């Protein structure tokens, strides 16, 4: 790799020099790479939490495999999280990884629709047959493996997943051609090391994944699969909600509906933007940036990169949303306080993401007007976030509660029943408190959870009285 010096100052330098108008997006790659690793670890943790709760349950096994696939998909840009030393060997391993990425995409396409087996509407009730639902968790990955193997055998790796390149600019190469390594029979490209006076940007190195016709299809198809899954979950939710004794299953179907709806709406919007980019420019990857700057100008390349990275970040956000909603659906009645933990974590992630997006957008707008506008952007965005943190965070938490309503395990329900009896006269006597303490100890509830349950119950009573 290019000698970039100490890694932390290098990261800070590339982030400070982000400029979508000129194609200086290396810092965005590093930010995205870091966030993708964090999202990967989080989804992996949720997947193992689900399988640990009920390892032999077919629904838990299904969701475990699905979240593993989603975790693999969100870390799609790991090779640009660090300035790795580029070589044909590294590009080969990178391409193998991308084959795995499209394998997971094929698997997700089938698994999204197959969730109907667990919450079927009336017309698809046959999908709930044990011989179908109990074997989906291993059968669908097997089918996906056969499909991707057939595609690679017929078209080769490049023909299936697209080109792959490594671009490097050594110190002192400003204004000159970049060193480019191509994988196998990838189409040749040229790259430059910026303008001769851009000494703050060089040295650097990064990898460029290309796309193929097959890859483009596999990239957008999961969105349409999510739309079908959303409609199926909506129908299943309505059916289960109308059947006595199946309210809990209805809530689970609702959670999956919201997860798929988020993917269909957010990622679907970005997919249509990608389709527009393909129609307009013929492809979508960073290899096009230099050509677009020369032929279209900085304003067009700004929009191109905005849509390009919007699509990439939508993969992270929708993957995270799915992880939250699916875990809530499966574990809300299994693990003490899991719903509260998920709501709190989701609210924190939304707050941090919104603040980061606001900072980047404000910085980009000010940089075009005021030199060094990034510092002013930090002040403009940071001060209101600090001052209004509590009301903003409260609003986000209310939104989280709508997505993931309060849910209780059997132990928590037993405690609430005891607390309801003790609160008939709106007063907890010393004897009643002793009984509740004993009940909580028997049920295995700690003081923090007891306080939360009582606070929730008191809030419900207050709301009803008002």
C-alpha cells in the first residue's frame, strides 16, 4: 500500500478533505467501512441471541440464518475500512468475498418471501406445514449455493459479480496517473491522483468493486422480495389479529411487517436512484467519477456520489432496522427486558446517525461557501444537538415505542398481576411490599426491572384516568 504514515492522522486527513463535488470521497469510504463493521458485529450478536434462546425452534433457526446473511451483506465494503496493501492476490480474495455477498443476496431474496410460513395469510396457509417451515433454514441456503455456483461456473467470477480494482497514489504523485491493479479479466480503467496542488489528499489507496449485469439484478431484486414479504406479513398480521388467542403472533407479524416495510421504502427509494444512475451513466461505481467530472461537471458528480453513498448507507440502516424488528418479534416474550434494551439502542443509533448526517450535509454546504466550513458546521449542528438533546431523544424514544411496544415475559406478567392486585386501593402497604419483593425474588426479577414494570403500570393507570 501507499505509505500513508500513522493511521489515525491519515483517517482524520481523509475525513477532513471529503468533497463530493470533486470526487474526494476516501474519507466517506473509511466512515462507511467502520460503520459497516459495527453493524456487522451488532447483527451477529442479535443472530446468536436468537438461536441461543430456542436453538431447536424452526423459527429461531430461520431468523438466525437470515440475520447471519444480513450481517454478511452489511459488511460489503470491509476492504475499504483500512488502506490494505493492494495486489492481485488480495483482489482475488476480495472477489471471492463478493461471490459470498451475492450468495447471501440470493438467499435473502428467498428467505424474505418464505417468512410467510410462520405467519401465513389464509390463502398461503399451506406454507405453514411442518415439513415446509421446519426445513426452510437449511434448504434455502442450499438452493442459493447451487444457484451461485451455477452462475460462477457459467460466467466466471468477473462475469457474475463484476470487475475489481486497486488504486494507489504515492506521496508526490499529485497531478499524475494513479497506479491501478485490475483483477483477472476486469475491464481496464485509468485513474489520476487529483490536481497538482492537492498535496493534502495524497498519499492514499483504495479498492473499487465493479458491477455486472447479473450483479445489478441481484442487487435490486431483494427490494422487490421485501415488498412481497411486507404484503404477506400485513395480511398475516390482520388475520392473526382477528383470531382469539393469537394476539402475540399478530404482534410478531406486525414487527416483521415494519422491518420489511422499512427495507422496501428506504432501500427501494435508493434502488430507483441506482436504476436512474445506470440509465444515465451506464454503471455505478467509483471508477466512473473521473469521467463524469470531465464530461458532466462537479454538480453532476456531487449528485452521483450522493446517490451512490445513499444506497450504500441504506444497506446499513435497513439491515439494522431488520435486526431490531426481527429480534423484537422473536425474543420479546423470551428474555427479560429485551424490548426495552432494543428500544434504547435503536433510539441511540437513530440519534447518532441523524446527527452525523446533519453534520456531513451542513459541512458540505458550508465548504462550498466558506473555506474551513467544517468547523462552523460542527458548531451549527453540535450546539443545538447538545442543548436540545433530551427533547430530541425523547421524541425518538416515542417513535421507538411505536415500532416496538412494551412486551413482557411470563415472569413479568405474573409480577404485574400481583402488583395490580396490590394497587387496587392505589396504596402499597408494608405487607404488600413484602409480598411483592418475595414475588419478584421467586420470579427472578431485579430491582431495576421491578421499578420499570411498576412505572409502566402506573403510567397506564394515569393515562386511563386522564
